[in-house]
């Protein structure tokens, strides 16, 4: 496993450093099915955190690269026993990916894009499209409008709230995702909802999940959306 250090500190990255220091591993549960990205060659995970999703992506024949702008997150990721195969870790910012155009066959951004402001989300979307190879796939997940935590914190933009620790969270609508990644072709975009018990009461988590492909040729050879 190799590490590359390419990013300066920022207010947001320091907030995530504190979060990982205070709570260690932030994410639980079973990683989602990643069949769509397997066999795509070089894979990039943006915001790899403690390595839960990265571990599910590793172990194949291709190279897997994980980036995060929290040094504390990468420290946990390096110690994740599930990481196998060729895995590179990089301290970097999703707004300015330190990779060449057409570098990856697949990109994952699960619960990452929603931690940026509106301009930042646009910048991340453009960077994702830039580093994908033609025909490459992008896997997106983030929380949706109506989620039980929507409204928690200080409202800073439409649908965006800053929590007490300084972490920004944006809640998406499907048309917003379609517009944000309009340079890519949607394979599917859907909402999923599941119940959780919070302080003895049932509440709902609501998530938008989507898969996109970068068109090999947007005019002559558009990909077909599977049924």
C-alpha cells in the first residue's frame, strides 16, 4: 500500500479530522453491491474514510485508489484489515483531483458530494467526469430530502445544513442529481428508504443512489439504459 500527500489543510478537513478522532470508525453496516464497477480496471473511491467501501472494492486484478482529505481517516484506512490487493491511498481534495484525464474505469462517491457547498458539488461532478475513461462508470450515494436528519444544524444553503462540529450536509432531490451529473449518462437514479429507531421512536433514513456511465461517443454510440 502506498500513500501520497497532495493536499493542504482546510476548515472542512479539520472538522473531519476531529470527527474521526472523537468517534474513530464512523461508518457501519454492510457495504453495497459493487458488481457494476468490478472488471472496470482502475477504480477510484472519493472520500474513502476508514476504508469500509474501499475494502469491498479491493482484492481484484486492478488497482484501487482511495482519496480523503482527512489525515485521520487515512490513518484508520491504512489499518483496515479488509484491504487486499493493490491499494493506493492519497490525501487529496475532491474539488481538485490529482489525476490525469481519463484515468479510471470506475469512480465511487458515497456520502461525499453532499458534504460540499453548491459550487463545490459542481466542481466535484466535473472532476469525476474528467477522470473517468469513456465508457467508465460512476457510483453515487447521498442522503435525500425527507431524511430524518434533514434540518439538523444551521441552514447555510437550500437543502444544506452545517452541524455543530462544522461538517456540512446537503440533502438531494433526484432532479438535482440529474442536473449535477448531466455530462454523464444515467443508468439508474432512485431513492431508497428504511426505518431506524431513534430515542425509542421510528424514523426514516432516505438515500438517493445512482449509477452513471461516461459516454464513449455521445452522438454515434449512446449507451443503452438497462431495464
